[in-house]
C-alpha cells in the first residue's frame, strides 16, 4: 500500500495501543500542514524563491486538500512566505485531519470512534488497526538512518517531520540510538539530496511550532495571572 506523506505522518504520530496521539495538538496540526506541503514538494508542484512559495504551472492534484492548498496559494493577493502558509494551512489542519482519518479507516489502518465528554462535548478517539504496517515503516526509517544507506526521498521527508515535530522517541527509545538520532537527524535533513525545498519547508514547520508554543504559553500565563 502506497501511503501519502500525510498518512505516514499520522500513522507515526498515532499511539500504538491507546486511542490518542503521541504528540501535542500544536505539533500535530503544523506537522500535517508541513506533510502536505512536503508532498507537493516531492511531486514537483512547488518552487521557493527567497522563502516565498509559488505553485508550478501545469501541476495536477489527486488529493483534494492539496488542490485546496494550491488554490489558496494561487489566489492570494500577493506572494507569501512558507511560514505564512504553514500557519494558514495549520489552522485548517485540525478539520482536514478528519478527512485523512476517514480514508485511513476505510483502508483499515486505524479505527475512529466519536465520543462525548459529559454526554455533550464531542471528541475523537483513534486506534491503530494495522500495527504491522506502522512497525514496518518505523523499521525501514531506522534501518536507512542508522545503517547510513541511501535514504529514499519519501523516507527522507518523513524523517524531516520526525525532526520538526520532535518525534524521535517514536523511532527509538534506546538511549544510545536516541542520542545519535537527536544529534545527526537535523544535519541529515539539511544535507538532504531530495530537494532544497524540503529543508526549507521543514525549518518553517519547526519555526511555526516553536512560535505557536510560545504564544500559547504566554496566553496561558496571562490567563492564570
């Protein structure tokens, strides 16, 4: 089964046993935004000049959410930098995630359950169904990274998302491997032969996550003061 970058990201972020994700909501929404832009980058649909994002002429989109992103970028009043689009797409990503969950449920990758807190407030629970696929994906990422093999473009992009969203422990909890992963992955992403767009997008995902965490923390402190 060939999975999109968005689905690979969501599978990695899914707790293997519990009905929740392994990363925060902030990491999740901006990570998904980054995954969608990185898919476009891999499919040669984007160009970046001076950090400004452009859609390449003649690009075709099978994914309706990517088609929507392309329309947003093309219809903008003026060209915008990647950081702007990461934030803009990130604000939509929480709802868009439901679209991918629905597809992944149909593909029997996950199970989705709608719940209600106190019988009033709806919330979502997702459970991993296809553990073998997720385990295989993790093992392939680890093998290519730790054995210094030529890393497939798709895997390189996913590893970049691991770095951006601080998902290192998803790949390994072994102390020695974790230390190497944290030390070397960032540099590997920068030196990626896949595309210069990839490193730029990853860095902007990281910046969006960090700035959002700072804003959220400040707002929280103000609310409790």
